C-alpha cells in the first residue's frame, strides 16, 4: 500500500504538586487536565499523548518515584517506535512573566528552601558520577526552533539557559541523563503562575507545544 508516514511521537508529560510559597502549582492543573483537553480539541497529527504524571516537589526523597515514572515510558507498545519518545517536564517559575523553554540542566542541587520532603542541599552534585557541580547536560531537542514556533503562535515565550538549582533543575538533570542512556529525548519548560498567564492560555500553550514537538521530530 505504499510507504507509511512517519511514526508518531509519544510524549509523556509531568508537572509538580504544590511546594513552599506556591500553594497552587499551575503545572499540576495543566498536566491533570491535558488528556481531557486534547481529547476535546483533538490531538495534533503525529502525537500520542502518553502518561500525564504529577510529581512530588522533592529531590532525593522522590527519586524512586521519578525513575519509576521515567522507566514507564520504555515499557509497553510505544517502545517499539524506534525511540520516538519525549519526556516533557513542566515546572513553575512564580516570578516569570512568560514561558521558558529550558536548554540545559546543571549537576547542582542548591535549594533555597527545603523541598516537600524536607531536603535542603547546598552545592551538592545531583549525580556525583557525572563529576562536579559545574557539569551541564543539554537537551538534544532544537530549543530555538521550538521557541520561535511557539512565539509565532502568539505565546509569550523565551529560551533559557538557567533552570535554577531547585527541584525543576534536579528532575531535568536526571531526565536528560536517562534520555541519553535510553536514546529518547527530554525537555523542560517553566510556566508562570495563573495570575500572570491564565489557565486557558496555559492549556493552549501545552497543546501547541505537543504540536510543535511532533512537527520538529518528523
């Protein structure tokens, strides 16, 4: 019947629960509602929406849960799609006025306040086997292109080289390492609060991001 089109990209998404100073984390709401939202609006062509998980806002103490979540992407039918899997992580930056697509994560945990399990590391390597805290891991996805495509769709969005040193950066660093080891891809995006950009716009942004990722990965 002729050649088949490009294989679909399976995108798994995570957000975070509340944490110190942020009683309502927008990414918990966005990720919890994403499946229903995309069912109503229709998923972009070439996208399979995999798991939508909400993580504890914690580093070391929540590591087993994080790896269980990451590992889940490799089991089941999707894993036969020649590694066309993306881990897409959402976190909140309460001081931000726009979305930020994060290019990299640093091998450093320096938490300005304790995480939700009471851990407050200072200048600790996230993965000691990777070397010191100056080590950086970058996403293999084209951050500039992703940001430009989203800006064209009318969103307030920028690229960023600094994911902080709190739990967002901690999770992204582990995810980038996991992605490299398993020949998949990983990306982290920071969201503002709903007070800054309303919930409906954030849902639209998340759905548009899925579309952009699928188009760039064909």
